[in-house]
C-alpha cells in the first residue's frame, strides 16, 4: 500500500475498486425490475446479502472500478454449494484481482466501511 493510500485511504488507490454492486431481479427471469445493493467491500456486501437472506444464485455482483462496472465471476464469492463464501474465504479467490495480502490484517480494504446500502 502506498504512502498516499495510507494517508488518504484505499478509495484513492487507483489499483482497487471504488465500490461493489449487487443486482437482484425482482422477478427471477425478468431484467426489467431490479434492486441494487452497494458496499465499499465485497465481504461487506456478501455478509449483508446473507444477513438479508438473499438467494446467492439470483445475485450478480459487479465491481465499480475506474469508472467502469465489471462483472465478478460467481466463483469469486460463491462456494461449491452455491452459497455465500464466508468473509475469511473471500480473500483467496480475489487475490488474482487485487494482489495477495502479505499477512493477516493487511487487507487493502481494511479502512473501508462494511455497511451495505440498498432498498
């Protein structure tokens, strides 16, 4: 993590996504009505969706990164049973996207809020 990022926070690090968005169709196979949830971290987002009992198979998650909205593959946040990965298991599938944390507690997103915003 650069000195500037440590001073200003990870939202200013151009190597990391700014936020995460979960999109859920209100009607299962109809994209015309959707609800969205937002969070600063993927672990905060998936924890919030699990607490709200959102069916992981019906959720699509995007990262908002450098002005773009990019689909995150489901295997990055769902386990083999198609259930939400626990917070501790999310780091490994995401390492190829943001680099591997060097030690426990060195998450580049540790300065961000875990709050989920949505309907």
